[in-house]
């Protein structure tokens, strides 16, 4: 990736050591050489944030969120001579004249009471279709693999329940996948996708279940708790994963965040791999780092109108249980999941 002159100066160390970085990618000492240390002031305290030139402003805000718990969308970042560039999440840090010697100021408030979904407009943007070539390009780019390695080192998945030997892994998005977060209701149960508990109960026989949302852990726990997903006696959730586990990638469509399953595979290699993992998300771009493992689910919107008719989770239960017999799920094209279930049902009828 071409870098500006200023960035080359800032990240000169990275350029000089790039060959050794790829040779010993898992070593944190070589990784740190390419990083930039920033000081962020907030509420009278100073925080040290380590970032890289190919990180976006969105990534910087996530790092700050980890330290301060101020959600990225609540942060306003001030820095000398950058104008309002820090308000554009897609800007790469290498494009800004950041210096370790200057301090950044953050203005923002912690949300104690999260009553509405904290995700801003990016999530309601329509999903764009990434072409096959583009997808391959993104997942194979060294810069993205490196971001994933950094994330694996930074983000530790906490298990709520033990991984089970011999089970496959189902990773679920929340917003528009399990829950209509844009409608309002007195009781959140009214916004839950129909058959959610029946679905989770049935697939738990063959799959460990993780829930990965592009929101904060606080909201994930709150929402899943309210829906009764964390206390249901018929299934257990293996882990919850939040927005901080995502990585930012660039494509011809612009800069966006995605959910790299490699993060899970690296932390639980004896249980999960690209062969036994499937992820449901209403946004295709979320599985751009592992396109073979993603299934784009029909978004569950307008819960009040669709609550009685939405059958998606019933149909997907059948699909998941049918493919659970396979040793390698990555050979499937999940785009055709509806036909797969019909075909196999037909086959069974003819047996
Ligand atoms: Mg979603």
C-alpha cells in the first residue's frame, strides 16, 4: 500500500523491518516496532494507545474505547492541525500528521444506561455485494493478515462454557439476525426473531454457539440476557464476542469493519477451524476474511409486522443439522443453503 511521505517518516521503522515482521509475525516484539504510541487525554487522565499506520480512525477509537469504555460513536477526537479528519472513521492514521510527542484530546461520555442500540449509521447502510475476486483479495492481503494477528494478540475470548470436543461451531450476529434492534417495543421479547430458543436448542446438539456482535459487550450481555439466551436450561452459549474483536479492512467500496473467524480459530485450535465453523450474519461484508464460512441470513426487520411469518430460523435449523454430518463445511457454498435443504429432504424421501 502506498504511504504518504509523512507516514513513511512516522512508520519508517515499520518499512525498514517489514521483512522481519512477516518472518516472525507472531512475535510481539517485532510487531511493536511498527506501532505508533499516542497519548490521549480524557477527563483529566492520560492514556497510552498503540496503533499502526494502516489502522483507521475507527480502529483508534476502538482502542480508546478499550481503555476508557467510551463507545467509539460517543468519542470526539481533537488534535492539532488535522482539522476534522478525525471525525471520519475511514481515514487511515498514516494519512494524518500524528506525532508521539503531541497529545490527543478525547471528549466523550460513558454510557451507563444503554437503552437503545449504540451502533450508528454504518450498520444500517445497505450491505454491498463484494465480488468473489474482491473477497479473495481482501482475505489474502498481507496487511489484513497482519491486522488479524495483532487482534489475536490483543483480544482474548472469554469462555462462558467449555468448548465441547467433536462439536462444530456456530457464530451468530445479533442485530437483524436474532433481534430487530431498530423497532421499539415495551418488551424486548417482542423484537426477538421467532423460534430463537427452539433454534438454539436444536442446533446445540451438534454445535457450540458463540455470539459476535458489532456492539459493546455491555449491550451484548444486556440484550442476550433480556432475551433469556444466557440462562436457557436447554443450551449453553460458549462465548460472547463484541465490536473490539473486529478488524478494519479496505476494499474498492471503502473502509469497513469485519468479523474475522481466524480470531476464534487461533485461540481454540483444538476445537474449531475453517472446516467446522459456520457464521450467520445479515451483512455479507462481515465475513470477508472467511467467505467460505459465512451464511448471509435474511435480515429480521419490522418485527411487529413479520413476527408471525418469519420462518428463517426454522429452515436454518434443518440446514445446520443436515450439514452437521459433513466433515468439512468449507466445501459448501452457503449461498445455496435453501436448495441444499430441499435437495437433502428430497433425497431422504426417496430413500
Ligand atoms: Mg446484523
